[in-house]
């Protein structure tokens, strides 16, 4: 199940009071509600749905999935060296058992303060990614990407394509068969309308990615660049600046040119190794050429760069776990994620070195990488469960964040993975250490974890569940605003006083119709409560958080799930050409959601806003992109 969504305007105010936890005692113990949005445990939540003025009672049963995919038996994943130097305590991998992560220890807030300002200059934004919104997959010289291949798009005749005859096969890991990024949000053709929308929302920062195969169709500069693709991003950036919106650019948001991953032709993408099985970085010079092209072409106007988005996700889940490429050759998660992750880290470090040496002195921008982590809270106070939570944080965030802070992998990972984890040279360690100007972080939700004698799909020897946490429509996403505060404190304890930039966070829910999706009360509550906990991290815990980008501007192509899970603060009428809603058409209609009004108030005031200040009637004409369309109580 999932949160069914919003209410008709006649009942919304009373329901919101309940959903937002008004007049509830703070600091419920572990047996009570563990997030806001409910006045009782989340297993039973009464929700009004706007298909009619009828109160429907849903039983929200927390799904016991693992993060992003179902658990599987993986007893034999323990590799050579897993027991070597595994620590001498009763907590696997540690010399001494780690302490329970603070703040909050078995007692969690159920209500949150919706007041308070943020530091001057705090950066508010919205984000998208190229494959998720652009469409125009085979127009103006774009090459094929691994996501075109994964979804079964007809790439016959495109540069880099490995499909020789249509219909092209769909990867077995693609859940929404038939959905592709061929059209997506049609942003390639509607970008001017989308920028006008941003302007009327009062948006000041927009994060997007550059599609590598659109500007370098084969991924190799020697094969030629695509001027039409380069011009598209020139036009988009200029349109943004004219509207007063600063561009924040991600170089790699998962759409690798397929031509760089054709093993039969000697191209191995992030997985290339030498005769000894060690990463040989075949792809790195090509990524640097792509990065140099972007820095030189757009760096006079783009002042914030991110090298990669969520390496953990596209590396770990790209091995037979719901993300591209999921090629049989590289689906052994005991080996290939660590090879690919190592290569990505070197590509990141070298791109930062390139920017700092050749472009930053004259362009004056900043550069970093965005890593991701959803919080894992110990299910009990037992030392073994606390250790399982710590292992999860380290294998998730520490895998890519320790090297850029300390120059090397976490000791825990070395102990548990042994020789399966590649090693850095001393020169590489020096290159990695400090290779960021800001610490990019994507965070969405939380789960409980307890110790297990089985490694599990993440190899952290932990078993996850979501008991008592409010589920989104996405099976991996469960709401617990206090998890964000705990994660920020974990980062602060481990890495010190960093400039933390939250670059993604968002919510989706089940909605029976357009009106229900548009009046997105639960999304407003998500942002209000998460910003409340972020505010505490800044003002109570002393953590230097300098920005928050909500995900996403538009409902878009949600990877393997197709178009069924909507994260946008703007509703997108995809104009589906099929009953299964997998095939969008061009000329789409955008409709602002209620959450876009609330966020506009936050951005304009640089302060958390009371979620009850936004009227359900704020968007009587949702296609009217005038700021005045938002009625504030």
C-alpha cells in the first residue's frame, strides 16, 4: 500500500491537522508513531480521497522490502578476506562496537516545528536529469545510451546502438515494460515553457544533467561532437539566466553512451580491467574529454558542477538489480560494483583536478560529487543491531565519501570485502582526498535494520524492515524526517565541518486521479517535516547545511518504474498513447501542484512555512503559471 494522497477542499483543513500531527505529544516512544503525518501508528491511517467527498480508510501495511529491491539469499557472497582482521569485538567488522547514533535513541518525534529561518544565502532549488525529462532520444544526432538499450528503445541506426533489428529487446530488470525515455517530458522541445514555469514559481536554482550521448554520440571525442546537442544546452542555460535561474549541472546522471560499453568490440565502460582483474580506467580519458568540453563550453555561465549523481545507485543497482546496464557479464555483485565504483572515483578525482587547474581560476565556479544515503536506524539498542546500522551507512555513503575525504576506502569495507575491493595508489589517494568544494547529498527516507548472519544484497550483514514508517508509492521510500537529522549528524561526526548541499529529496504517493495528484498534501507535509529536522541540524547541532534541492520539477520517467511514480511538484500530463500509460506523446501539458505553491513561499521567505497556509483552491487554474495563482491564508 501507499499513502492514497490528497483530499477535497471541504475536508482538507481538518485532515491536514491530523496528518501534520497537530496537538500531539512530542517525543513518542518507540512503540508509537515514528514520523509525522499521523495521529496513530501508520498501520491504520484514515485518508480522504478527492474522487468524491467520501472518507476512505486504508490499511497501510509497511512493506518489508529491502532498499530498492527484494531481499535475496546471498549466503555465499562473503569473499576472500571477509573474516580476516574483521575486528575483535562482538560486532562484525569493528574493533569495538560503535555507539548508538544520536540524536534520538529509541524515542522519536511525531510532530515537527514548522517555523524558523535558514542562513542568509541558503540555496533553494529543484532538479531533473537528462534521460528522465528530455526525450528526443533519436533527434539531432544524439547517440544511443545504456538506458535506451535497457528499456528496449528502437535504437537501430543510432550511433553506438547494439540493436540491429527492431523490436529491440527489453532488459529483464525493466519493471514497466514498454516505458522508455524516448519522449519523457518532451523537455527538449518544451524547455522554454519549463523555464517560464520556473520563473513564475520564484525558482532561483535549477539542477539538470548534460546527456553525454547527446553532445558526444559515441562518448569518444575522436569520433566527433554533436553541435546540435551542444547548442541545446547553450540555449537552455541562456534561457535560465534570462529568467533569473542559476544553472547547477551534473555531468553524469546515468546515461552512459552505449558505444563505450560494447565488450564484444573492446569497450568495457566502468568495468574495464587488466589481465590481473584490476581496474585499468579505459573510460576515464573519455570522461575527462567530455568534462573538458562541458567546462569550456558552459563554464562561463555555469558556476556549480557535479561530476556524478549517486554512484552507489547506478553502480550497485546496475548489476542485475533494476538499473542499467544489468548485463549478464557484469551482474555478479560480489565483484563488478567494486570495480566500477573504483573507476568512477578516479574519473571524479581527475575531473575535479582538471577543473581546478584549467578552468576554476578564471571561471570561479565550484565542483563536487553527489552521493546518496537513506538512513538505517538500529531496530534495537543491542550492540549487534547498532553495528549493522553503522555497516549500512559505511557501505552506502562511506564507500564513495571516505575516499574523497580521507583518500581511501573505509577500514570496515576492506575487512569485510578483502581482495575484492581494489586498492588506490598513493598518488590516487592524494588526488582523491579533498576532491570536492561542497559535499553533495541525496536523501529520501529511512528503514530499521537489525543484525543478520547473512550478508544480504549490500553485504552489510543486516536485515531491514519498515515497520511503523509511512510508505510512499515507491516501495523503497518510507517517511521518517528524523532520519535526515541523524544522517547529517553522522556525516558531521565522521567528516567534520563540511559544506553540505542536499541535492535531492522528495516524495510520491498513490493518487486515483489528476485532481488527487495535484492537491499533494502529503508531499507538502514531507517537505515541511524534513526541512524542520534539517533546520534543527543547522541551528541546534551546528551542522553547515547550505542548500536543499527538491526532487523533482516535473513528474518524469522514473527509471525502471516508468511513469507510474510521480515525484514532481508540477503535474505532467504525458498524453499517453496507450492504456498502460507507458508511451508519452509530444506537446504535453504542465499543471502546478499545491506543493509548488508551498515551496515558492519557502524560497521567497528563506523560512519554513506552516503547511496550512496554502489553500486547496490555490490552483483553480493549474495551467496558469502566474505566482499570484497561489492563495496564501
